[in-house]
C-alpha cells in the first residue's frame, strides 16, 4: 500500500513539474513573440500605450489582426512549449520502441538515468533559459516597455481652454479640404513625367502656400493628422499602427478643447463630407464628440441618401462624387459654417475604378492628377458662390504619401494653400508640421487670442518659431516620444 502511494505521489509530482515547465516555457515564448509582434505592427508604441487602449472596448478590432496575433503569439508558443517539455519523454519513448523492436538493451543505464532524473533536470534547465531570455528581452527593450518621462508639455503646451478668443465682427466661414497624401512634390516634372498637380498650380496664385510643410512626430496617417489639426498635439499614445486597430471604439483626446469645439461653441454650423466609412480609426466618433454634431456625410450616409452615386472601390466613393455632394450641401448650410471635405482616391495601395481626366504611365499618376483637377474645379465653383467673400478655404494634404508603390525624390513637402485668409504672413518660407495647423487655421479666419500658440502648435502667420524650427526633427521626436502626464490627461 505504501509503495502504491509513493508511486502515485511520484507520478503526481511528475505531472506537476511537466505542467509547471509547460506554463513557464509557454510564457517566455509568448512574451518574446509578443515583443517581436509589437515591433512589427506597433513600431512607435510603448507597452503602456497598448495597455491604455486595452482598457477600452476592443470589439471593433480587425479580426484578421487578432488571428495573426493568435497564430504568431499563441499557437507557435504552445507548439514549442509542448516540444520542449515533452522532448525527453519523446526521445525516451522512441528509444524504448527501438529497443523493443530490435530486442536489444542499448543505452540501458542512460535510459534509466533519464527516467529517474529528467523531470527535475528539465525543469531547472528551462527555468535558467527563461530567466536569461527574460533579462535579455527586458533590457534590450527597456525604453519600449518603460519609456522615460518628460516635462516638455509643461513647458510648451498652451491650453486652448485657458484662452479668450476674439472673433471678427463678421465671422468668417471655413472650408478645409483634406487631400489624401497630396504633396507639393508631385509638381516635380524632372522626377515625374509631368506636373501631376498642374490643375492646382493654376489656382495657386489665389492663395498663400507655406514652403516647408511636412510630417510631424507620428502624424503619418489621416486620423493622427485630424488629431494634430484639431488639438495641436501629436499622437504619442495613438500612433498610426495602434489607432487603425483600436481607434473605432476608443475615445480620442476626449479632454482636449479642439478647433471644432471652439468654432461650434461660438455659433459655427458644421458639415463633414467624405467618401469612406469614417468609423475606421475613430475619425467619425472623434469629430462628432468635438463639435461636428450636425450634418455628417460619409459612405454610409451617401449609400442611403445619394443612391445615384456608385462606389468606386472597396473603400467607398470617388473624390469627384464627394465634391458634387459638397456643392449640393454647402449652399444649404447655415452660416457661419465650418466644413471639412475629405478625399481618398490618392491613398497609397488604393486603385478605385474611376474615369481618368488624363492617362499617364502609372495609375497612381492618373489618380493624383484627377484629384488635383477635382479640387481646382471645386475652387472655381466656390468663387462664384454668394458666400465666397466671407469664406476661407484651405487645401491641405494630410501627410506625405506612405508606402513604396511610387519612387519619390529625397526632398518632399506636403501641399497647402490658404485662399481668402484674413491674415497675411511676413514670409512663406516657414517649417511647420500638422500640430501647427490648429493655431494657423484659427488666425486665417481672423480669430485672435493672447498669443499665437495653441497646443504645441505655433501659427505660421506670426513671427514666432514653430517647435520644428526651434528644436529640429530629431530632438523634437525624442522629447515627444517620452511619457507625459499632461498629455496623457488629454485622453
């Protein structure tokens, strides 16, 4: 009886060691694979930011992304953990079968030793490997897991909610055309086969264009652009990679007082027109929670109320239709108004089926020329409207074109044109990023306040240096990548 109990206890201990070993090996493989996964899919995100987003509703997360994570960071670690944990018993079984089949007592002593001692030996070996691996991963990724803190915002952030804004006697209407991935670079005839934005060059004398407008820190996608435009801050928490996955259901800058909040609170009526489902990345809930709570037209609205327009591609409706709808909606919008028109045809890796104005050697060239032509046509239409004189229209690229479907020159800048601005700069030779648009747009429609700064942005209609001009790209990116309590409080 005692012998039976002893054997059972030994068997229980063995099962326990196997289980514990499996859990430990699985944990370290999952941890290592997750770090690798984060580096690939979230290169600009720290672990603290991911944890921040996990606190919110993630039902809208892309299912393909979830499947990719499970396969990469769960299935494979399970396989390797099982292989390592049961490697010795597997070898022992193979040897035992071999001996039985050949009726030879080979490696008898070795097999007996393994049988008596392999469980404990395996456990402590695995524990050592896990310990060393954990330290290696931890210290080689320390800044990603625990980014340092900074007081940069405390020094340079200007809170919009603390300002007193003065509007002109007749409030100026505002239209912002957000042109997807539209660069001034496309006018380079020596690099491209022609001037791809020639239609826009025909109207450039009608407005003011700043020479060196380019991407800021993490503002390399449409929704981070909207956050920077609206609040004058970059997306340290919500970088492009993470906001495209979690943004749909996560509140964004919910404690920030934004451009559209200010205008809405001061009697402006709002209109948004875009051809895609803007719930993606949280664009629609963000804008609607910050003053854009009147007419909001995107792909879902167009499908129901403009059935004569047909989708041009997988993502939605073509830019031509978006401008046609805008022409119908603007005259019906009460003044003063703040309207945003969002284009999509020139997005990298997207090839909607549209009728090209001109044909070039690459389909991307056709799309860039097309959108430029539609914007120019809209401006020409806009000049004939009764509200033209008291409306500022801003044509602004959201960011530099991403991806590698087009060869691009080294020197690149984003398109911008301010038509009917109530403010004139001393010079257009300025360096600015998306965060500077917030105060710049405010001053373009005649709004004044204590200084020329909002958020981290500086108006380029003033003589104040922007942070990009003051510190340079490298230093600024280093400071903005650090944790900051004031910034986190905006979320």
